[in-house]
């Protein structure tokens, strides 16, 4: 029975990694073609990704957009989650529910809404539109992680700090925030990675005025084929692996995945 389980999970791993293996093989083509298995072996397409402005500039755009969008998402999620955890405002839980709505909707709905909004505000195509649009869509991720972190906080620690005379700001900065900091960082990283790879909302808000890497890859598929696309995809995949690995190493990953600490 155990052998069958190992075989099954091994097949699942192969199934999940097979597309990545194909992309890796395509990125090693010696010829300028998207072909698998590769026709010759060359690493020059990775060099082209970092040296050709038409590739590294969209990648840089994706990075700074993702960094700012994740920062805005965390800045919104933290006070909302904290207010809902305190339960002092009757609107806090409504805000908490509202924060989960965008991620539950299909991305095309959010993209269409963003397109209409920024067009009405005469801001279509400006860099800040994609930042705020991504932030709205991805606020759910830090909101979920921070909410989970606050739920694991022992209320007696907060009461002890208040009994010793600490004001609300001191309690938050010295007791609450240090405890939930890993969850804040995890939420930021989750939002960063998803913004980094998001295509539809970026395309609907900035079009080709601020070209991100997903938009660049899509354009390259339309107008020509190059192994640089595979190299760029693999580099961003490895970046996501490193980031999620950091979350698993330094964050409370079992809790983020839904583990119940009361049963441990």
C-alpha cells in the first residue's frame, strides 16, 4: 500500500514538473526556435534576457509594479484585519468580507471594472493604475495571512501589556505587530509573486504603455517566437520558488495552509 502511495505521489510530481522541464529544454535551444527536445544546447538566451532592453525592461516593470502593489495591499489589509480582530467596529467584519471579494471574482471581472474606472477618471495607461488595480485584486492574500496570524495571538499577552499601563499604540508596536510580522511578510510575498505574473489586469489598465513581462511574452507569441520567452518564464518561476521557499522557511506555513494549532 505504501509503495502505491509513493508511486502515485511520484507521478503527481512528474505531472506537475513536466511543463517546467519542457520550458527548460526549450530555453536551451541553440537555434532561434521554440522546439522540444532542443536542437542543440546553448545558454545564450539567458544572456539575451539580461542584456536585451526589450526583455529586461518589461521584467523591471513587473518587479516594481509588484513591489508597490504588494505594499499597498498590505497597507490596506493590516488595519482592516486588526480592526476585525479587535471587534470594536461593527463595520470591521463587513470590511473584512469586502476584502475577500475581489479574489473570489474571476480576474476578467476585476480587469473590466478597472478598465471602466480608470477610463472614467481619464487615467488609463498611467503606471499607478496597474499598481492600484493589482493591489485591489491581491489585498485578499495579506488579509488572509494577517487574519490567521492575529487568530493565533494569545489575548492574555495583550491584556498583560494593557494591565502594565501600555497605551494602544505601544501594545500594537511591542506585542501585536512583532507577533504577526511573519504573516505580514508572507502576505506581502504572496501578493508580490501573483502581481509579478499577472497579465489580464495589467493589459486592461495600461495596455502597451507600461509593458510588463507577461504582456511582453504575449506580444512575442503574437509577432514571433524566441527561446528568450522560455528563459524569462523559467527565471520568474525560479524567483517564485525562492520566494515561496522563504515563506515556508521563515513563516508559519502549516498555519497558513489551514492547520489547527489547537490539535497539535
